[in-house]
C-alpha cells in the first residue's frame, strides 16, 4: 500500500504505527536522513532504536547489513518489531533486505526521501545489496507493509540527486506515456510539477508490478535503460567520478535507444529528441575503447540475460517498449560508441 502524505508525514506515520500495535521500532537512516529527515517524524523517534549508517552506494553491502542485524539482535528485537527505512534507495533496499531476513522476516515500511526512491525504489518489493562489485547481486523480493511518500523530504535534496530521480520519471514516460513525455520534454526542470510526476510514476510502476511481481514478463519493461545503465554504474563505482544511479540510467537509455534505432524501431527523429533532452540534463561520460570492453563485460551480469544471451528492453516508439529482445555484443559496442559521438 502506498500513501501520499502531502506534508503530513508525522501524523500519518504515528497513526499507522499505533493502529498496528508494534512492540518495538527500529529506524534505519543514513547520516543525511538522520540530520534532515528524522526530525520530521516527530515524537515517534523517542521510542525507536535508531541505526545510523554512512551514506552512499559504497555502503550498500553485507558488512553494513551485519551492523544492522547486529543492532537488531543486540536490542533483542522480536518478530513483532517494525523496521522503518527512512532514506533513499540505498537505505530502502538494504534496510528492507535486513528486515526481510531478520528472524525470517519482520514487518517493515519504506519512507523514501529521495526523488529516485519515491518514484522507483520504494515500489515493487525488490530488496538487496551489492556484492563483489555487482549491483544488487544479493537480495529478495518482498513487499513492504506500507510505503509513505511525502515530497516535503525533497526540500533538502541536492539538485544533482533530484535530476538522478528525474531519470526514472523520464523512463516511465518513455516506456508507457507519450503524452507525458511530450509534456516533460517541453518543460524546464525547474518548472516540472514534481508532486504530479511522483504520483504518475508510482501509478505506472505499481500497475506493471501488480501484473508481474516476480519479473517473469512485463515487469522487465521497467529495466529499460538499465542493462547498459547498471554496467556504466558498476564500472564507475569506486572511481573518482562515480555515476548516480539515475545518471547512469539516463545514458543507458540513450545507448539502448541507438540499438532500437539500428533495429528499425525508433526513428532518427525520436532517437535525437531523447538524446538531446538527456544531454541537456546530464553530463555525458567519455568511454575509451578499453572502458567500452569493460562495460560490455559488466553487462553479462544483467539479471535479464538467459543462457548467456543478452536480452534487452527496447523502445518500439516513444511511449511503447518491448522486452526480451536479443542483442549481440557488436550492437552493444556500437551503442556505447554512439555515446562518444554525441556532441
Ligand atoms: N528496489 C528497487 O526497485 C530500486 C529501484 C531503483 C533504484 N534502486 C536502488 O536505489 C539506490 C539509489 O537510490 P538513491 O538515488 O535514493 O540513493 P541514496 O539512497 O544513496 O540517496 C542519495 C543521497 O541523498 C541523501 N539523501 C537522502 N534523502 C535526503 C534528503 N531528503 N535530503 C538530503 N539528502 C538526502 C543520501 O544520504 C545520499 O547521500 C541504488 O542502490 C539503486 O540500486 C532500487
Ligand atoms: Zn533504476
């Protein structure tokens, strides 16, 4: 269940927690949400055990999980406890994973505090952590008991983080709503109606996930931009210039569009229209030929691959996507080279 709180997070949360009679509460946050978001939860925090983890994707790993499980164990949390994940996708994915596995699973709620986690990560029940350099390598599917979305949290978010989340909004429009794409692509970022777009994205994602919770078919559409996007994100993880998730996905969409264009799905006009919009919002990576080889190697880890074959989600046209399209290595290579050719 998703509730849009409209600047009323404290009361909504308080109400729900008292109605459900939890014996203990644990709140997982990172150093930033501890500072900026936790105070917005009001009195409830006085009764809760707070776990404050370092911020950033590099801490989305089993070592941090161990610290979370350690705190839960140390405080003798039983199965009637509630875990509240207050943060972006990192806290949501990892805190949710810890809750779903602690004593074989305790209740948990997601309170996403970044645009990316509000429009994407908090919906759909995918939980997990990175492992040995691979994104979300270890994890489970489990729906939270509740998702509370309040855009008031976005007030303290940096512009770069907002743009990262905006990439997933763009993705949702491109795979299923041409009219909305036309609207957002003709509006400056400062003038986008974020409240409306959060609702719009959550509606699209929820509808798709409902039909295919375990990603056997149509849910794969949500991975548009992510085969190459995840490979770019993994490659640059730990380098001086790491990508934010949405930034990598934005360029992943552009590269994958080139494949769609080459296969005769997207027209050159559509390809250029999307590329131009992405270029206006996100700074472009440069990839040497050695880097391209490494990024291609990373695409082999994509969870959509079957029997060693790359399966992509591609746009048929703006507003319509298809999944399970077999793509070969040389097509991926030319898609990555296309990124270098953009001026
Ligand atoms: N489960 C899914 O379906 C799903 C979908 C998309 C992405 N993800 C995952 O989500 C992660 C990325 O999420 P993210 O972009 O939210 O990253 P994040 O959780 O690292 O948050 C980004 C930064 O913003 C800070 N922050 C969070 N809320 C803030 C606020 N209100 N004010 C100020 N600072 C704030 C964080 O401390 C962090 O430094 C990735 O690990 C990705 O794999 C998961
Ligand atoms: Zn994503």
